[in-house]
C-alpha cells in the first residue's frame, strides 16, 4: 500500500531550468515516496529529460531545489548518488568495453563487492538474455542490448531511487515485459521510481502517479485514479491530448497522405 | 587545432582553406629557409661562382622529396578510415537506385581528386619557388627554369603518389586479406607505426647530405632502401647529374611506384567488396581481445587492489588506451618514435664486444631510455586529453561526487605502468646484457626518477578522469607548446644523460636523486598547502576543459 502521508524520498520544488533565454522547465514541483512509481508524461520537447537530468545531478537547476529525504541533495551528494539508479534516454556507452567490463566498471565505481557483483550481474544478464553476449564489445550491441546493459547497471547496487528516462525505447516485447514487472516488483519492495515517457500506454500500465507536462510546465498531476476522475468522462489518452497537444490528428494525417500520393 | 564540439573523437576538424595551408606549410617554409643559400649575391661573395647548383642542391631536393612523401603518407594514414565508403555510406547509398559499380567509380574518382589536391597543396609552393631560386642563383649555365620546374614537379608528384600508394597498398592488402576483426584489432597499431615511420622519414630529410655521401661511398648500404633516395636518383638522372651509385637507384622510383599502384588498385577492389558491400555481414567479434589480453593482464597488475573509484578508473583508462582508435594510434606513435630515436642514439655507441664494465657508458647511450621515456610520458599525457565516447561520460557524472575524488594518482599510475613495461624493463634487460645487473638497476632507477619528475610536471593541476572531457583548445598556443616540448625533450635526454654520467663517476652522487626528489616533494606539499589556504587551487574532479594558455596576454591597456 502506498501511504501518501509518509515523507517523500525525492522532491522537486519549483524546479526551473533555463538554457540562455529559453526556459526548458518552469516551476515544476513533484514528490516521490517509497513504493510510488511517478510518471513524467508529455510530448517531445515538454522538458521530461531536462527534469530527469536535473534530478540526477547532470544539470544544475536555474532555480528551485531537489530534496533527498527532506534535505537539499547537495548536502550529502555522495549519499544521494549512492541511492540513485539511473537509466538515461540514450544508452550512450563505451563501445570499446565489453558488456561485462562495463558492468564491472560501474559496480567498482559503486564499491560493490566483486563476488556479489558477479552473482548479481550473471543473474541479471541471464534474465535479460544478455549472458551469451557479455564478452562482446558494446560497440557491436543493438540499441535494445545497450538499453538492457544500462538497466542492469542501474540496478546492480540496489538503489533506493530509480530514475528511468524512456527505458523501454529499443527493447523487444519480452524484455519490455520483464522490465515492467521488475520495476513494479522493486516499487513493491520499497523503491521510489521516477519514470519518464512520451507514451501514455506505458505510463498507464506502470505508474501509480502521473505528472503531465507541456512546454516545461506541469499541466496536471496526481494519482492515476485522480487523473482519470479529473478528465470527466474522457479516457487518459483523450485527456492527455486535450491538455498537451490540442491538435487535429485526422486533419494532419489527411494532409500528409495527400502529399505522399501526389504525383 | 582541435575544434571542440565534435564529441566522439579527437579528430582534427579544420576548414578546407586552413587544412590546405597547413599541408603546404612545410614545403613553403623550407623554400624560404633556402633563400639565403641560393642568393646569387651572397654566392658571389662566397666565391661559389663556378658551383653546379643542380648537384649541390641535391640535399635540398632530398628534403623536399621527404616532405612530399611523408606529409602525404601521414595524411593518408590519418584519414584511412574515411577513404573507403563505410557502413554509414552503405546504409545511405544501398537503398538508392544506384548500381554498385557506379558507387565504386564515384568513390575511386573522389579518391583520385583528393590525391591530386593533396599533392598540389603539399608540393605546390616548392614546385613554383625552388626551381626559380636555384636557376636564378646559378652563375653557370644550367637547365632553364621551365625544365627545372617540370622535373621538380614530376619527381615531387611521383614521390607524393608513392607516399599515398604505399600506405594504401600496405593497409589495403591487409584489410583485404586478414579476417575483418583481426584487421580491426591491429589496424590502429599498424597505422601508429606507419605514422612513426613517416615522421622518421621527415626527420631524416635533414640528414640528406650525410645520406647522399654515404650512398656515394657505399653504394650497397641499407641507405639505398630509403624511398626518397630513389626519387632523388630519378631527379638527378632527369637533370643528367646523377652519380653512378644514384643512376643505379633511379629505376627503383618507377618500379616501386608501379608495384605500389598495382597493389593499391588490387586492394581497393578487394577492400571495397569486404568493407562496403559486405559491411553488414557477419557478427563483430571481440575486437582484438585475444591479441590484447596479455597486455591488459600485465597492465592490470599495476591496478589498485580495493574496489572503488580509483580501481574502476584505472581499468577504464587502460582499456581505453589499448582499445580506442585515436588513443591507440597516439600511443603507438609515441612508443615507435621514442624507440626509433632511442635506437638511433644507442646504435651509434653500442660496442660489438659487450660486457665491458670498466668504462663509463657514452652519453648517447644513457640518453636513449630517457628519449623513449620522455616521448612515452608526453604521449600518454596528451592522449589523456583526447575524449573517447564523450557522451558516455554520464556514468561517471551521475555516479560520482566530484568533490570527493582525485584523478591525479590514477593518471600517474597509468603512466608508471606503461613506462615500466615499455621502457624500464627493456632498458634493465638491455643494460644487464651490455654491462651488468647492478649497473642496469642503478641506471633504471635513475630513468625512473627522472620520469617521475617529468610526470609530476606534466600532470600538475590535473583533475580529469582521462578521456571523459571535451578536447581542450590549444590552437592559439600550438607553436609555443611544440617549442617548449622540443626544448624539454632535448633538456631531459641530453642534460639528463650528462648528469647521469657525472653521477656514475662517483656512484655515491646518485644519492642526490632521492635527496632532490624529497626536497621537491616537500616544496610541492608546502606550495599546495599554502595555495589551499589561500583558496587558489581547485580540487576534486572536473568534467570541463578549461586550460590556461601557456602564454597569457596581460591586457594592460584594458583598464584605460
């Protein structure tokens, strides 16, 4: 059971990120508690990845604060980073390392015991069907294989907070299914999960709470049930499109098809 | 020279104009250096009125031929991966309705045009200027400027073409015959050694007079294997000024070019099929793992034992140096060039009857390991600055607290590991064979001490995890940096060798080394401590590349 009264593990307060004069994220606030899976949902360019990069410490916020267990994350950055497992949007990896070497490097960076690493990595590689390819250079991996390596690297150290930026991109159906169940099980076991995706279907299947974004600002937030109730008769997809896109999909599709078939 | 922003490689990114300018620079620079030599007025004063400049200009022709061959060869080696179409071209072109032989022809034409442009850029200045200087300076009847320009242009272009074809033939034949993964594994090492060979050829251009004299005296010496001498012989033959020894070598120019050209065409056809049309076939196997496993195991012996940032970073750095293309080429050039110079220095004094322990070793012999050490340490230090898969550094940035870690010790340990395996142990073995183990141990400790000092100087203020930061811009200071490193090299090798010789006269003087090192260490600790108190130094890791220039302008007028 998710208890909304318990203190958040991770909280963003008035988060704003500017790139020059352009505000990619404006006054975004949310909180994630243990056992929650919070989905950041929005179309491309809505600021999801910027929020994720700011929360992971890869970008400095222009204004606002990130709190870890009620304290600014900079107060004990080491502890915060130790508690963090991060899957980035693009699985950028060192192509000249093998999958095993990469995982070993991450585990060593995180001070993981070598025997424990071998046990964990072997099990995870088996589970995500990468064990046979573990000694091949990552440069030869497909996007889905890279994505799975990144997921394993994020889980190796048993993180308290899991931040997943479009983690299903490039995964095959079976791996996506396994990952979805893993994330759900980890949340049930007390992890706090921040999940970013432009695909409503994935968020709907996985998340307990949602934050909907449009052009860097929050347009709706709450638990999945609250969101459904808030759309007053509309399903989630229709509600999301109404909030974020406001486009006439039929009209646009008609004009593209007409342009394609013009001789 | 490295333009920032190209994230994934340390490749030089220049516009066409500056690139052609840089390629033309060595030849043009050499022409202007010769102005004084070919001044007719000065020659009149010097009494060289009856000198046949077509003969006495042979060393300069040799220099120009070396430049033509080496510069074209170096560019071909550096751009090897771009010469043939790659998988990206295949993915873009294969779905289009273009026949494969059209793609082949288009690519071959592009290569031809590129070679012509390259040869024109490299040779253009000397083709126009050098013959004019010589014919103007000549006070006796020689060939006319047009004849001279034609013969000079012909030989220079042939030499450039040979430089290109030789590289293409070697790499192309290997690419065509070796299994794809084996070629991939050894290609960058091979390219590094080729680069070192071309740099050696370029440097040997200054030895033209000696080489020509040696060839005249001993026509069948190994010197005759130097390709620029073949083209010089052809040059002199065309101008009817070749000696008998040279006349013998002249046909080699045509034969070598014919063979290289033939092999180039053959390997192009075969490589095209393997690299382009077959680019998506087969599974990539671990690139060179079996070849490099032994080297990795040796270098890992120097790794930190306990798990954590330092162990992970050390192993990452070693693997990057051995496996990433740019770093591999850079390191192989440093090692090959270092050993080339070291062997050259040592070979002049090594006695054919070793094991004489009664006399002091020559300074040239003592300088040999110092030369190899200097170039290796400098090469590694520079290699650390080149990024490898830069976008992948997020793993370090998202995992580490930058204020908590230091990377200086890691960089130092990596340098020490390479130094031990590539310089200190071979030096120990060689001197043990030449003299005795105790002397070898003493000399090796001396080389180690000086190398550690050099490492500390080069790593002062180092705060990065190697390869994880954008390449620093050093274009504005490049000439000065090169000059400083040249001075450093000469000082380190020559003065270091003389100092060692002085210490070996009275071995007790060697105790000065630990004393000096301890004093330097204490001084540095005090300096750092004071700077820390004053808040003048930044500590912790950095993922930025803000390098202070070697020369800073004081901007004294800005305040007005």
